[in-house]
């Protein structure tokens, strides 16, 4: 059974994996792959994260789709941030409603706090 992995290779371009009973398998090539004849060893390696060709291709396709999705989301967030920045540029003018109410901007606090009336106190 051909097993593949996306794990990084050593400097030699190979990855050596040992099963629990000590059998060594050398994964080579791009992507790293190895032919495993023993079904028990193949099952053990699959449990450890190594994949068949179909599983590997499906995973690679998923990773590509996830990367594209992340790019689209980043572009959308950048667009929202730019729109917010453009809106913030318009807010630099002082607030003036013309109705005699105090401005919220640069207004000193009064220090007074409204107390809740007796009707709004919750008794449990």
C-alpha cells in the first residue's frame, strides 16, 4: 500500500519512520511516499497520520480551498477596515446638531449620576 505524508523531509530529502516493532520505512520524493507491504504496519502508520493517495489528494485539495478562503476573508476584512477608515475621516468634524443640546465631543463630565427610581429597583 502506498502511503504519503506532508511532513517535512530531513536535509537528505528523506523521512525515516519506525513502527512499534522497529521496522523502518523510508519516505522519499515529492510528496514523501513509501510502499508498505505489511497491512499491520500500514494500519499503524495510518493511525500515526500517514495517508493513502486518495486521502492525501483530498487533504491537499482541502488545504488549497482553505488557503483561498482565508485570502478572501482577509481581503474582505481589509476592505471593511478601509471603509471604516474612510468613515472615520468624515467624523473629524465637530458634532453640531443645531438644536441647543451639548456636544458630546470635548464636553466635561458633570459629576452627577442619575439614581434609579423606587419603581425600577428589583427585589428578589
